[in-house]
C-alpha cells in the first residue's frame, strides 16, 4: 500500500472526509511538537500551541493554496502560534521574579552529564530573544534553508542570517559561562 501524499489527503478533507485530517495530524505531530517545545521551553505551552495550530489549520484548510505544500503551510501557522504563546509567556514571567542562578545551578546539578547538557541547552535557548531563538531553531534544528525560513516568518533572509549568527554567539557565551563555573 502506497502512502498518500499531503495533497491527496488535503483534497479528501476538503471534499468532506473530515476524519482524514487525523492522518495529517499524525504525520506532522512529532516534528512540529519538537519545534514547539524547543521554541516555548515547556511541554504544556508547546502542546497548547500545537493543538491550536492544528485546529487553525483545519479551520482554514481551504486557504492552503498548494495542497502538496501542506506541511510548510501548517508549520507557518505553528510558528505564528509559538510567537503568540512566547509573548504571553514573557508577560507572565515579567510578573514572576526568579533567582536565575539558583534555577541554572539546580538544573545542572542533578542527573547524568547528558541530561545536564540538555538542560543547559534548553536554559540557554530560553535566554535568547524570541526572534533569535526562532531563527536558530528553524535553521539548526529544523534544518530549513534561509529561503524557507523567509517564507515561514516573513522576515528577509539577511535579517534571519544575522539573528542566527547572534543566537550562536549568545549560546556560546551562555554555555561557556556555565562550563567555567
């Protein structure tokens, strides 16, 4: 049995086979979920943004101009939802005062070395600006070209290159400080 492409599945959903959308969700859930967790820093917000993106994708499926490019189109919806949730997080965090040194040392002090590095990387990613974190994740985690990133974000490629460069520099600095401590 041959796997049906996105275009065919989208056309089937638009023709009234609503249950077929579940196959598209299943196809993209893991990849988009990984991006959302890395972008937002916690599973609860990531899951909420992901579900929101899938619902919005379903509701506006008729506006997907190229059914064969459903994946990138849906990814663009998720990028926008993550931006919204990140802004919401920033407003919430502005109300909460945390001891960043205690949080950083607590996350590194426990667990095995690999787990400690994973936590350190997530910690450092959270300290990037939302624009830098988004560009870095799209480039180095999702492995998108700058042209694909430009289409998803609406930001010109030179600005995206600069954001990725600055994100790398800031991650190097943050992780370097942790190694020295």
